[in-house]
C-alpha cells in the first residue's frame, strides 16, 4: 500500500504541509538556476512582525524609493490566522 495514503488518513495536514514544503524547495532550487530571474523571499510572519525591515528589503530589491510607512500602515495583524487560537 502507498505510505503517503496511509499518512494522509492519519494526518492529512502534516502530509499537505510536507508536499507544500517540497514544492517550495523545488521552486527555490529552480529559481536559483535562472540567471535571468532575481528573487526575494520574505516570510509572511516576518513581514507582520518586522514590517519596517521587510518593506525596506522590498524597496532595495526593486531599486525604488517606496513609501515604507504606507506599506507598513496597511498591515493588520488581527487578520493573520493563528492556528493555535482557532
């Protein structure tokens, strides 16, 4: 029997997370081989909890002067879904 099927029945969320992480890893590996594509990775939670630094990284990455305070001002931490509180 397929071990993934067994695991999906016992813990489907963990299996989905594993597949998702594997896909992200594959995308990052692929992007690292593309000389014509620049990438910037910022974790969602980092943008929520370290907004100023994350906004500055974006500004630097695209080489544009952005209104960082406006960017930060639209963040509403209450909209962040925290599974442990659900």
